[in-house]
C-alpha cells in the first residue's frame, strides 16, 4: 500500500485542485503596489511599501552574527539604508543595468546592498562568501560587474586573481578600508546617498539579479531573473513556504543561491514576514537553538542539512523547545523518504519537499500543508505552472513511465537568459513546446511527481535504466548509514554496475561484514538489478558549496566520465 502522510491543517492553499484549475497569474496583480501606480521593482515591493505603510516599525530582519550579537532592522530602517546605498551607487558612477556583485558574509549589510542595488535598477550578483578565489574570478570575468561589495578579508582573498582583469571593478569595502588604496568604504557609499531615493521603475522583463547555478553538472551558469519573478516568489511563499505577515521565518540558504533570495528574502518580505539570517556555519545544536530563540514558525532548508541533523542524533532534539515551528520546507536536492519519516517521528513536523532550479527562479513543484505527502515525491505543480514528463519529441509519457521533466515556458520567474551565452540558453528549449529541466522523473496517477535523478546521473545497468536517488534512499534506511551517493561504474558485462559510496553514522566501523549486511538490507527493497554490487566507505562525499552531492566527481573517479569544472567543489 502506498505510504501517505496525511495533511494536518489547511494553510493558505485551501483546496489544491480548485486553485490549480482556476488559477490565473493576473489575479495576483492586486497584491503589488505597481498595480496602484507604484514603481515596478522588486525592492519597492519587498521593502519600501512596508517602510511607508502599517508595518514600518516591524522588524524585517534579525541578523544573528557569528559573534552572537543580533542586529534587528525594521522595514523603515531597511528602506532608508537601501535608498542611501542605491543613491550612493549612482554617485559612484554605477548605472541602471550594471552588475554589482556582493561578496559578503551573511551580515545585515548584505541585505542592505542587495536591496539597494535592485532599487537603483542594477543587477545584483550575490556570491557566497565561502567561494574561493578561482570561483570568484570566473564569475567576475563572466559577469563583468561595475562594482563589488566585499569585506577586507574577502578582498585580500581575491585581490591577486582579480587584479589582472581587463575591466577592474570598483571595490566597496564593508569595514576598515584604510590601506586598501582605490577602494571606497560602505559607510561612505551610504553617506553619499540620499534616503529619499525612489526605486527605479523597471520593465517586468528587466533583470534584477544574476545567480550562478550550483555547478553540480558542470561550469556554473549565470542565470538572469527578471523583476516580474516577484509574482511567483510571492506565490512560492504564500503556498509553498505558507507564510503570513505575522510569521517569523528562517531560510538557511545563503543569498548566493537562488533559494536564499527568492524564498529567502524577497518572497517573505512581500508578505511582510520577519526573516532570520544566521552568519555562522552549520552546527546541529546552534540550528535548533535558533528556532527556539527566535520562535521560528517556518523553516526552509535543504536535504543535506536535514541529514546532518539526523546524524547528530534524536536525543538532542529534546533539549530544545521547537513548539513555534509549523512545518519545514526542503529544496535543492532529492529528499529521501526516510528523512520525511524522521521529520514526523522525531521533530513531529511535516517536511514539505519542493522542486525548482536557479533557472526557474521560484518553486515549481511542491508539497503543501493542505495536501497529503507521499514520502519521496516532490509533490505537484504549483498553481500557474504546467509541469510534465515528456519524451524527446515533447509528448507526455504514460503515468509511471520515466521521462524528461519539462515545464511549459512562460512562468513569471523563468530566467530571461544566461549571461553572455545565448547558445546555452537555447539548449533548454530543444524539445518543441517545452523548457527541459535536465532532470528525469515520473508522474503517478494522482499527479504527484517523483524525481529519479539528473539526466547525466542515470545508471544503465544490465539493460535497465536506474536513477541513483532510489538506491541512495534505500541505503540511508540502514541504521549505520548517514549518507550515500550512488553512481554507475563502467563494467564490461553489464554496461555499468551500481556503485555506492557510503558515509557511516558515528559509532560504526567500516568492514566487509557491514558491506554485506548493507547489501542484503537493500537487496530486498530494490529491483533485482538495482542493488549496489560495489560499496566503498568514505569519510565525506564531494559536495558543491551549496551542499549538493557531486556524483560526477565520484563517477569520474570510477573512470566513467570527465571530472569537468571543479571550482564549485567544497573542501
Ligand atoms: P548546475 O546547473 O550548475 O549543474 P544545479 O543544477 O545543482 O547545478 P541548481 O539550480 O542550484 O543548480 O539546482 C537545481 C537542481 O537541483 C535541479 O535541476 C535538481 O536536479 C535538483 N533539485 C532541486 N530541488 C530538488 C528536489 N526537491 N528534489 C530533487 N532534486 C532537486
Ligand atoms: Mg542545473
């Protein structure tokens, strides 16, 4: 029998079927100030509207510093500071359409800068501060920013590789810039600006942000998202994160990734929610304590983080008061059914998996509070999105059959281009009538969509096709297994064999006996050809800076393919 986690309450999306059938994007115009004559600009809608309205004295951001201090900014303060920053950028010679990169730790100034840049019509380029010099140089060389907002230590980290670029950007330094010749301080940019600066009225199709993809499958692509993405970002926080104005919300994704801005900053601010930002790195205790301290109502995170919490042990959960939390959202990687069950059993919360990409700009397929969850499924298309599983001719394949996950082009937050690479952009549309995502999936009889793997990761063994996700999900059900990655290893007889890399939970020692035990454990749970014929225990799995398993690195190690671009490999 099919496993179902029944819905508990309703949330904002009362009746999925009806909402999906009757939905029309133009029904959302009234939610925005531009429909009443305001500027068309993501910054105006996210911040200024509240900064002048009823919510002006409400906290927009609690920025929790690594030092333990908290800086809280109201919508009014944020509106003023970002206006000053926007005006200061103009005085510095930055123009509408220019790229301005922000390479900062998660401090409140990161938020001020992002809003300021978009307010003056610039294209913000947030870069995760964990990126190394080469990764930064690649992006700067590609995106050609007019200015980079950074801090002294990050400036020193990248200065030598950035110095040789043909069009050197201006550097805006947060902190003490004495001795950093030719740079300007963040404070001076604010001083130059003017708090009455008004958001520039943009065209809905003008870009406001350039986000580089995670680099899971190759060199990161510079994805441009337009101001009209606001419609779908609002829909994403309304129906998927399921936020309301009174909510405290914590999205753990860094603003260097699309999740960290779309549903991490802009979306929640459109509805007037308070967001939490934490400057430090992952630590299970600290993370639970943040939920307790700020009374977080909705928490948006990723499978990797959830698996790390599981690894930290169930006992720890009891040390914290998590009663404020309604539910958890997860995106970015497949969410193993075992993790969803753990959420219910140990955290006593539902985890709502949702699927999207940098290129889609906002959630496209999701689970909702008002609907049943089928653990292992990404859920169903959000209202306004047509998602299908198609063959290479664009024909929908029958229920239960594997195919390409595709979307009907034209959703509001769809990318408008890949910076400097029109050829790459066109490749997404090679199947007539569809945007092809590069993921393999199937749909079930109820319209739920199930992720199988990235097209590049599909394993061909003994004449069968197999996605790594189902094997990995079976493996982590074994009590000794914390994490796993499965790839195809070239094999003369079978084409490829299934090879599993396994990270053990604390307290387990690698041994031949354990390999055999794990093999037998999954064998009965999987198709006859799908169990791993080879297991290797490893300390860690190669991951991108955004925390995604990089199977192509493991595959290359097994001689199956070229290792490709590794600038995004976390160390
Ligand atoms: P690159 O495009 O540079 O190779 P990437 O695809 O990892 O990297 P992102 O845009 O950050 O870059 O991630 C989108 C991809 O992440 C999706 O195409 C999909 O493979 C995976 N993904 C996102 N959400 C989910 C989910 N809920 N379930 C399964 N996979 C997901
Ligand atoms: Mg991708």
